C-alpha cells in the first residue's frame, strides 16, 4: 500500500531502472556501508528496506498454476516425468507428486541450476500423504546415478507428516550424518518450509519458525561437484527410485541466503549482519 505523501522518506530509496552495472553496485555498496544502521533498522521494519529484494535472487519459481508437461519460472524449468497430476494447492494448483509424477529441474537452457552455489534458499509449501510417502520433496545430487550407502553425495529432504529431515551428504566410506537437520514438528496440514544454506551452515524453518540449525555440513558445491549435478523434485535416486507422495506448491529457490526478515521470520535482531561488526555486504 503506498504511504501517504507526507509519510514518504525525504530521500527516496535508490531504484535501478535497468540491470545494475558493477560500478553502480559498488556505489550502492558504499552508500549501504555508510547507512548500515539505517538499513538494519529497515530490516527490522518490513516494507522500509530499499535494497534488492528476494525476488531479484529467484532462480526458480514453480507455482504449478499452469502447465502439465513442464513448469517454468524465474529462468528454470521443471520437466514432468510420468504424468502430471494437479490438485488444489495453497494458491491455485499444487503438484500432486507420487511415484508416477516427479520432476527434473534445470535452468531453462538445460544446464544445472545449482552449479557453484554455496549460499541458497529453498522454500516450498507441502502437504505430505500420511502413508505411503518416503518424503523426497527436493533432491539435489552429484549425478543421476543410484546412491550407494556410505558413498552418498546429495542434499535431500525427507518430508513427512511426522516431521522433516534434511540430509547433507558428501560421504566417502562411512555415513557421516553430522550435517543433517531434523524437525519433529508433526502436521497433516499444509506447512511452509524454508531451508537457508550459508556454506557449512544450514537453517531449517517450518511455518516461519526456526526448527533446526547445523553449522557442520558440507557446502553445496562440495556435495554437487563441479558439474552442478542434478535437481529432482519428488524423487530420490535410491535403488530404482524413492518418492514423495503428497502435495507441493510454491517451490522457490533463491541464489543467496535470505535474511530472517526476508523470510518473514520474527527473530530479525539475531541477524548477524545487523551487528556492528558485520556491516551489510550483500550489495557488492
Ligand atoms: Ca499453486
């Protein structure tokens, strides 16, 4: 909603009419560093932050509201495997995933979506089936080959009505579970799940509440390797395939770690970038 004229700031936020150049970004960085306190105040007050927002960081955006053979959004394409099944979702349609409908995701030009990324945010809404659901909503692996025990190389979710586990594996000879995240928040209803990766650190939010933090996982680029690997929705490559059974909607992937404020999470004051020793640096 627009603010009344009198309430608008006297110095309007810098807005880019065209994609910002490196020089313009540097200028913005300098401006940002001199007004870190103001920007952090903005983070604490939704609607006042003027910096590039989460939408600028989107690299995949699937609403499942149109399409059947494939779904597109934010430069990514999810290609249907099996036969697409859609059902009423959080907004419009949701993907009704199962062993007969899952998705391969890549950039629209066919190249791996997650290549080279260590900072990432994955968000979605899910409503798993209460039974017959292994839980693999999102599965990013080094390649499409079947996984081998104690040699796993993937980041994958096990999303069930009993809770959510995120496995981060880059194993070589033993199963190291030190980087995993576990939520035991049980629900049979729709829930919103955000996973924020910052290198070795991962934070898992369910319904905008932090449920698990783990600072000891392998970075995503280490898991996926130089090629960038594969990204699947609804299927993991264990044996002949293990699947998610249930509804998935609003799958969005961002190429940086969104802040608590951007996630709509309350505990903004804990954002380390709002501490004096960590001026904001995401403009450069
Ligand atoms: Ca939808």
